[in-house]
């Protein structure tokens, strides 16, 4: 079963003291081999970052994060296989209390057809001063790859060729966004954004599809030597 993108959610908060966590309500509907990904981009002069997340009180896995402390930027990706269906509370907890002038984007995206046990394949993260760009190489075919960035650019960036925008947001002097691509054949994938060069940090992660089910062959037939169906021997006399 191939991974398929279903839908997404975003919440952008800033210029208020939020304490050390943010709660939002996210409705993912009814999923089949579901995978919930939460991508957080945070600007905070207290240099806090998203350290934990729960969905319907179930802990999510923090797969990767990057803190660009000198620029007060951080990005984080969380995942949860087999998330609870329907509408539930997503709580993102930060490493410390958010400063009153923070600006935070919380993005969620959900997919069907993902591996339900240890779905995370590969991760990468980085920072820079031009356009956000990172390379990730999955180990198997059919992965979904996501990226989330925070940039000091004063306008939303353009998603890279072959990638699909999930959500983005401009806070005015800063901007955030996330994207995905679903590979057919595993290969090095550049996840990038284009626009005004400025300080940025970004995380990328790849997740595995669920294995296809083996074909069912009813008794009394078995696979013949040439791949066709042949009547099985050894029946009752």
C-alpha cells in the first residue's frame, strides 16, 4: 500500500506569553495505516524549542530538531503511527517558557499507507544564510519525505521543484513553511526553498510505507514452478 497524503492543519501564535506549551485541536478523520507528522518552527529570544508533543495524550516521537541559537530559530519534526481517529488535542511542549515576542508555527499533516512499527527511515537538519536546502537519502522505495523551515526572510519562500507545499506562513519579518514529496524509487532527495537569502534552520525526515500484503492462494492450489497455479498433491484419499 503506497503512502498517500490526506490533509493538513496549521496554527500560528505569537506576541503573547504562552507558557511552555501550546494546545490545539486537530481532526485527522479516519485513517488506514495512518501517520501523523507534526512540524514546529519557533522564533523565541529565550531560545526555547519544541521538546515534546502528544496527540490525544499519546506521546509522539521527536525524530529530529535543529536550534539556531544565535538567530533564536528552531525547527522540530514529531511523528506518531496509528494516531487516534477523529478530533483530538495536540499539545506541543517547549524546552522553556516562550518569550512574549515569540512567533511559532505548528503544522500537522497526516498520511495513509505508512508502516505502523518504527516508520522513521532517515532524518537530517541544518542551518545557513542563503536559501534553505538539505539532502536526505531514504533506504527503501516509497518513502514520504517532509521538510519544515524557519527563515528570517520577510516573505514566504517558494517550495522546491518536485515538492508539494503543505502550509506556510509569514510573520512579517520572518517566515515558516513545510513541504512533502513521495518517492517511487529511493534516491537522494534535495528538499529546498527559494526566495530572499537570510538566516534559516530546517529539518527533514523520511518515513516508510507499509509493506504490501502477500497474494492469497486458496487451497487446493499452490504456485506452480513457472508462477502459474497448479493443483496441490497430497489431498485426502
